[in-house]
C-alpha cells in the first residue's frame, strides 16, 4: 500500500506542469515522468530497485529519491482507523551518513552519468495501532504501521559523482587516514566509517594506500602522490 509520505514526495519532486505520475515504461511503472527525467521515490532499500534503475539508465536520465528520516513522531491509535491516544517523539534520529547503509547495496549502479541520487532529510509522523500482522511470533506491545506522513523536508542533498560523495568527508582528515580517524572526525561509530570507506572505494573516490598496523589507510583519489 502506498503511504502518504510516498505520495507527498512524488508531488514535491514531480511538481512540474508536464509531470505525469505512475507511468508504464519499458516493462516498469515509473513514479514520475517529468520531461526526459524519470523519478523514482524509494523509501525502502535501494537494493529493491537496483535492476530496474540499472536498465533504465541505459536510455534515460533517472533521479532516485531516497528519503532519510531525521526526526519521527509516533502517533498511536487505539485500533486501525481509530482515535489518537498518544503522540511522542521517537528517540531514533537519522543523518546523512545513513545513505551509506543503502549505497553499500547500490555500488554497481552509482555513480552513473545519467543518475542523480536525491537525499532529502525529512521529518515524518508514523501512525500505528496495536497488532501483530503476519508475525509468527508476537509480543504484547507489537504494532502495525497504518501510514507515514511527511511533516517537513529539512534538507535536500544531490549526489551525481564521486566528488559529491567526497564532499561528505569531514575537513581536517589526514592525507592518509584509517576508519578510526574518519569515525573520530565525523563523530560516527567505526562500523559506519567502514561502510563509508567501502562505498567510496568502490565508487572510485578513495583508494587503499597501505596499512598502519592492522588498519587500512585510504586517500582521496583526487590527491596526488
């Protein structure tokens, strides 16, 4: 079932007068066709549209919109289509670094000269009610999501090339750095820094240049020896 968030992002990114929504093309259904651009809104994993996007890029310009939930309000209903009984802010917060959790499954597609990856940081409301859905095992506090609604777009980022990804690296990194130094400079866990370097290396933005003890050293591809 399409969520309100998906519909609202289609309106935001396909708001041109000539834009058409849910257009059949090349055996696929495209969220928005705006002139010669194909726009795909993907709140789920990028892995799910990897083949679709790869095939479309051979003949079209494609914009993939991958929202990251920076802030979420949980709206609890007493039952499906029932009354609101509670609202609270989720303690979980997203950040732009989360895009690397998805790029790790998209490295064979991005970068590409016909591809733009749009990453809006959004605030949403998640409407939920008690229920277990199709879970085989369930707990007393299980819930089902009725809908997800867009409250605001806080920031918008566009990635088209390796250089755009490199811009995310914090300033002050050594010319040669390991994932521990990246984690400290960016204030992120080291396991996230490891995903960042993996994605940047496969995108051609970083290369391995040796070791310091057991730690692999990386350097920006734009750096010269």
